[in-house]
């Protein structure tokens, strides 16, 4: 990438870490290897801190440089650092009054201000003290009620925003409707009622001590770097540290220059006044870190709430960047966010590998080159992977080091905003693959051992470590961890205008065994017992509450392989609150089937796997995602055609039986997955045309502590890219598969079959290898037989009238043999057939899927 930031070059190719520098021991394990077991129950503990507020609010106004003015009933507080440097208290009061009135439009001399509404000044940001509190004895770290909402005058906020109606999260419901939806849940009422009571209790505590989820989720306005009219305040929760100082380019990395002070609750703070000429004390683009003396020794860490971090060329560690561009350089969103579509068609994408060239692609190139492609293909949402900063590229973005920072490999935060705005212009939702299930165990760049202890953001000991992913596990019962994660959710929605999230690794979160080494059988005891991590489930309920309360159009998708009941039921009804579950079992089933001979495929098994989902809980189905494309696995196209893809995909050369079979089944597998598998659909970029190769990130040889040597690939980008040129080439057979995928999306856009309430499977013929079903006003006919084609084949239907072909996988445009007349008309006849009141006759060629629509 050509751009630079105050002397920090943003490399186009990130330096790949050596094994000694990386704390990650390989790529993320594909989801289908996860299995499950049940372990002993754990005790639930909430860590919280006592408030730093004095119980008696002062009626007089005194200001210290590190204090804030809290205006009950107002929309914001004014950072008192903006007045602390004035010559007199009277001048300070006058300026405070002026700033407040300009920001809120409320006169401080108005009578309404005198009616029991006082101005109180806290001693500083409160944070959590590591104190175990049982049941309802929570003492949260900061009181920010509806009548006392604190606000800093930050560069990212404007007085105009204050004029909008305040957003709030609706109060909890009764949590009882789940028992009406699923009567089997009544047998687990004690667990579910306890879960809901813990959620309600947490909501009440947040309302009482933090002013509600809306205020609680704005932690980034208080922690990290905040800008006021007179300087910069930096605050960091690090209770384990013995001393701390802010270092960076601005003070020549001198640990004695800007020493921070600690309050009683482990929050370190420093205020840096503006320079004499009024310029900020830390220039935009400067490198910064926090230097701490910790129980593990001295260390320089990237601030936990950093908004941007960069790995400079030739260096191994990352540096936080103080990111506060001047107003003229900030990206201004131009286009409104699209409304949530009725049917969700997701194009899963990774910005870095989205170029046909062997390089790391940029946000700008993705915006200009890939987004129009996604729109043309007919998808209505793009899901971006690896957005949160991750120091190890080969982790696929799943070992996050900086949760509030977009990956600098692809460009600047403004570049990402421009990408999202362009997607909105095209009518595309932008979902973010958010990782709150675990964190990188990288000590140099991430949260691990941040304050020198292993229990800062995470569970201590074995419970805080994921042995398979080699990563740290959050303590979801900790008050400050909740603030951090909920604020992180809010940050991406507010600052970057994302339209929702795909929550990664939710199965790992919801169970203390993390879903390892046991397969869920569907027995409800597996979901509601001692192995359930109630703290984590409550966090997910709070996150969904926050998202859907403040951003009603936002979409949440949870990656859960366990099939937990209530997962996609609204929180107010007693559910976990996701809009969709990622239907992970389907992809696993296809891999299982593809390893069998055609003669051993069972129509009933295929249909059952696709339709096996819970009533009123929506699913996003997919035949394959990024997981199935990783090294050590195969894409569906490669399972079907293997090495023939390298030699026989050109149209000017004869095909082979393996290629013909592969192209035919590739189209059928995708269509039946989309049409029967759920209410949403997902495709990983490139798989729409049968991308011929796997994904292999550039990596060097690793020498593990056990003595095992993991071979590298000489840091090659050859297989860390997407060959879109193959799908576009009209002289290659890939083009036909891409055209079919596009046609499939447009048929769904026209007929909305995925979200139709009408679905009826009328035939699963194991002898003929035929599957027939209705969805909406469409009739789908799949012939999986390897050589039998059927003339005058009768299929049942519900509605009378004339039917026409709207999608034919055998069309020549799609790489087929054009055995079906595209303009033929099919008339229904009365009389029961396959339990349907009517039927009509069709031609069903071998290995072909045809969709018929009622013409009236």
C-alpha cells in the first residue's frame, strides 16, 4: 500500500513473523473437527469494583485537571481538563458553562437546572477492583444513570449528534415464551429461569450503576485516548501494574517523562495539555505505548483500547498509533445504511486475499473491484473476515490482538469506512466477523498478560486457555470485561457503520468444555447443565440486546455447531437473541457424502441434514465456507474434480467424465443447500465458480517448543489469493459455474423462496435418486442419478396452473448440455400424487436440478 501515516509506512505486504516471534502455532482448526463433552459445574463469580463516586454530590463547582463535570439530565459531560488550565476558578466556571450550553442547548442558569439537578464531579474514571461479589452484591465501577450521562468532548463526536434522540435498550421481557415455542424446555425450566434471572440481574445492575446498556457500551469515550479542547487524556485499566507511563514518538519514548497515576481501582490516568501553540500534545499518526512495571517484569504494551496499530517494515512488534486525523481528512459517510433484507444472501470475504495477484489486497481495491462483483452476482450482504487487528496474518484474523483497531495491513480506518459506504451505496449490508470467543495469547501486541497477570481480561489458569486454538479465554463474569466487549460491539456499529456481525466460535463460549471431543446428540441435558457457561450465555444475551435495541436493522449470526435450543429466539422471550444460526452441520455432511460413491448417496439423508433445524429459529446455510478451503482440507470443487481442474477446464479442450460430473454436482449441491437449508445463504468468495485451490497463508518454518517442526511455504502468497479471473474467463468452464451461482441468487431475489413459509417435500426416491419439493410457488426437481434420465416423470404440486422453467442447471450457459426446452410450458392436472392434490409431467435428465415456477 502506498500510503503512510506521519512517518509510519503502511506496508503492502505484512512481515510474516518467525516462529520465535509468534505465539500462534498454526491455522485455526476447521469447525468440523470440533467435538464435545460434558464436565463438572463451575462456580459463577462476578468481578466488579466499587464506585469512585462520593455518595454526596457537591453543590459547588471545583475543578481539577483530571476531573470531569457531570451534568445530570444533560446529554454530555464536559471534560474539566478543558478548563483546568485557566487562570481562575471563575474563568473555569464560565468556560465550562459556555461549552456545556453550546453542546446541549441547555442554559445552566435556566430554572429547570435548579430543580433538584446538581452538578457533581467524580474523582476520576472508576474501574473494577478484583473483588468477588456473590449473587446481587455487585458494585459496578462507574455510575452513569439516565440522569447522569457522561460525555467527553472528543474529536469523534460533534454537537450535532447531541441533537438526535437518545437511543436506549428496551427493558427485559418475561423470558417465558420459549416454553410455548418448545414444550420440551419445560423440563429444564430451573436452568433456563436461572439463566434469564442472571441476565435480568445484570441488566438491572447496569441500569442502576451505569445508566443502562447504552451508556455502558460507550467505554471507548472514557478509556483509551480521549481528546478535549485543552489536551488529551489517556486512561487504562491495569490493576496488576505497579507503575505506568505513557511513551511514544511524542516524548522520545522516555518512560520517566509522562508518568501515570493510579486510582484505588486499578485505572491509570494521565492528562497531557495542548502545546503552547494550541496543537495536540500527541500528533496524529504518532506511535504510542504504555510502559508498565508488572508482576511479570517491565513491559511496553499496546493500549487495550487502541483504535489503530501498525507493524513497521522490518519490525516484529506492532505499535499503537494515536489516530485522530484532522476534520478534513476524516471520511464522512454519504449513503444511508440499507434496510435488513428479508432473505440474507451473504458473500463471505477476506480483504487481504481478495486480489487475483499474489499480494495483500487493500480496502480501496476491494471497494473498487470486489464490491461491484458481489452486487452483480446477486448477493445482498458481504461478510468481512479478519477486520480486527491480528499480528499473525496466518491466523485468518481469529487471533485478535487489538479489538478496536481495523487491520492496518489493508489500509487506514478511513479506507475501511469508504469501503463500507460504497457497499451501502450498492445496497449491500456489511457484516463483520467479530471474534469475542477468545483472544490471541500474544503478550507483545495483545491483551494476554497485559498488566502482568493472567487474570486481567481472562480466566486464570487452565480455564483461561484454549488448548486447541492456543489462545486466551475471556472471563465473561468480569464487569470490566463486559464493558470492554460490549463497547467493542458498539464501536464497530457506531464508528464504522457495520450492519451487524457474525459472532465467531460461539459454541466454544457457551460450554466450559468449548465443544471439544464430544458430538452433540440433541439430548437437552447436553445444553442445559453443569457444562454450560452461564456467564458467557448472559454476555451473548446482553450483546444481542444492545445490538437490536440500539440498531434495530442490524443482523446477528452466531456460529454454533451444538444446536442449542433458544439460540435464535429473542432475548425478551428467554432466548439467546441471535437472528440466525450458522448451519454448520450441512457443510460437514457434504464432505462426508463426497467421500462416498454416487451409488451410496442417500436422498433421505441429504434432505434430513438440510431440514434438521429448530422451529422459529432461522439458519444461514452453506455448502462450504472458508473453513473448507483451508490447507489440509478441500473445496467441494476439488473433492469433485481433483487434479483434472488443472488440465481440462478449457472449453477448447475435451472434458473428462470427472469434470462433467463435478460441474453438474457442484451446481446441484449449492442449489439444494440454498433452497432447503435455511432462511439465509452464505458463500465464501471464489467458491461460486469452484475455486481450484485451497487457502495457504504465507508462513515460514516453525519450530515448536515440543521440538516439532511445522513446514512453511517460504512466505508464498500464491495460494493466499482469489483467482477471479478464472470465473470471468469465457474460455474456461469455471465461467459456467459462476453464471449458475449468479442465476441462483437472482431467482431467490425474484421469488423469495428461502423465506417462504410454505415448504413441502413430496418425494425422496432412493431408487430413482430423485428429490422433489415445493418452496413458495416454486417446485424443485433434483435428479442425482449418475446416468438415468426420466421422460414424462410425474411430480406433485400444490397449486393448479401453468408452470415454466426459471432455473435449469443443465443450461449451456451454466456448462450443461441443454437437454431441457427453456420455453416449454407444463400444465398441472387434478388428482392426488405424492400427497399433493395435483401434478405435472417433466423431463428429468441425469445430474440435473430444475426449478419450475407457477406462471400466474
